[in-house]
C-alpha cells in the first residue's frame, strides 16, 4: 500500500481548491484579503505629448471654439435687439440734418431714447440698408416701441414730417414774403430782390424741416409761370389783350374784385365790356394798390372820397385801361375766368349784401342796385352800431360813368 500523494492534490490535502494561473492558490488571511490591490502605474507619455507646439495648438483650438461660440451668441443678440420693440414709451420726433452720417444719426437716436444701443444700430444698418440707399434728411416721427429695423426703414423711405405754408389768392408779393419770413420752421433768407408782382402762384406748399425759404419762392415762381402760360395758350381769341403781361394784370384785378369762383367769369366780362367801350375800369382795389403798394391797406383804414381822385399810375378811376403791372398774385380761377370770360352785355356791378354782386347793363339799373346796397349797409350799421364806410367800398362802377367813344 503506497502513501504517495496525487500530484493534483493540494498541500493541505483538500480536494476543493483549484490552481491559479501559473501556480497553486495560496490562501490569504482576512487582513490581507481586505487590503486594496496595488494599481499598476500608467504607461509613460510620449515625448510628443509634452511638445510646446502641441500645447499651443490645443490652446488655439480651444480659443477659436470659444470665439466662435461668443460670436454666434453676440450676432444672435444683435439680430434680436435689432428686431425687438424699442425702448420708447411715447412718440417722439427725430431730426436728421442734411449730410448727417450713420454714426451721428445712431447717436442721436440713442440720446433721444429711440434705440437702446447706437453701435448695434450702426452695425446692423450697414447689413440691412439697400445698396446705394442712405437715411434721408428731414424730421421723422417715431412711434412708441418702434424697433431699430423699422426706424431704419423709415429713415430710408424719406417719409419725414411734412409742414405746409399756405398762400391765399390775391396776396401781393410782399405779403407772401411776410408769411414766409414769419414761418418758424423754414430756414434761410428770402431773395434780396422781390419777384415781379403776379409772378408767384397762390397755393399750399408742403415742405420738410431744413427747407430753405428761397426754395419755396422758386417753387411758387415756377408753378405760376407754368400755370399762366398754359391758360394763356387756351384763351378766348377775342380778348382785347395784347400781351401775357396784360393778361396777368387783368386777372389780378378780377382776383381782388370777388372771392367767389362762380362770379369771376361774370366780373371779367364786365371789365372787358368797359374796355371795349373805352370806359374806365373804376376798380377800388387798384386805388388801394396805388395808395399802399404791396403792403396792402390797413384793416382800420377806410377808402375816402378824396382817395378816388388821387393820381397814381394804378387809379383806374382816373386812368383808362390797365395799370402798369398786376396788383396781386392771381390764382387759377381768376386766370381761367380772365382767359375765358362770360359773354354778357353788363357794364356795372355792386355788392348785393350777401357776399356776391348784382350786375347791370345800364347806368340806371346800376344806380338802383347801388341804392339798394346802401340801404342794406345802413341797416347793418344801425344794428351793429358801426359807422358806414367812407365810400361805397365796392368796385365796378360805384362812381359810375356812361360809356364813351372818346
């Protein structure tokens, strides 16, 4: 009987123990089993990883990524700020002077509270403005909460605030100049030399802040020249007028005689009939112009009987035919009526007390109409307590004369 041990049996004689790789399993004490195993050392880094170039490239790549992120975030912020509602709580007006650059405009907008950031407005304006376009000078009304984008579109459109200056028909050149001088928005001086009487068109003229007074005068002169020439070319062939200057002078008298458009053709026919019969025009507005010139008659100054006999080149109670030049600036209606008057036989007219006139063919009819008008005026004066006018105060033969062939 042999006691030789099996080579596969553990030294302690127990069969349940397996061999570990490369040798038998050696049992450990509890203390050793709880002790952490030793971590193997990391592999050594290559020399390339320690290179300064690699470190710099890593830093540069990180920096580029950071800049890109910041740039995208900044661009998104600018776009959002450019499109979002603005900070204005109430409407305001912003002036843009002629020749102002984008930087100046942006700074003015920021100072006025219309935009939150002038730099963003300027940068985004360069991107969004139409090629060849730029903000136009003027004065703009910016609504509350308007975005930068909409403000830029408004400045590009040129839809600035419009002002107007009105010139009623029948004003003289000096009176028109006085209105232009009194306008507080217009800029610059008036022309040193007055235009000819009758050469400025009565109308309402729109303009923007920064417009020069001389520009308005140029517009008025060009508009009147064009209008007069157009109407003169369409005139009645039977008119007893030789030149376009006489035409404007005649129209200026018609203009001053009545403010009713539907009467101007009738008034013109009376004056033409008187000229054809060699009668004096006897127009009170010509007396006034001869006495006071372009300044006009003071409102508290009546026309006296003695004024009718004062010799001036414009007193048509004394001279025959037309004055030497217009006595006012006639409008379209007076020019049209002068070029194409009614065809009547009337030689006289006088006020009817209602703002219009009563016309007559004979002196007898006219005198009757004058008496009726004087009675109306006397009744008005008695009711109001105001004194009667010094003379009839109405042109068209109030100091009537009979037709003459002299």
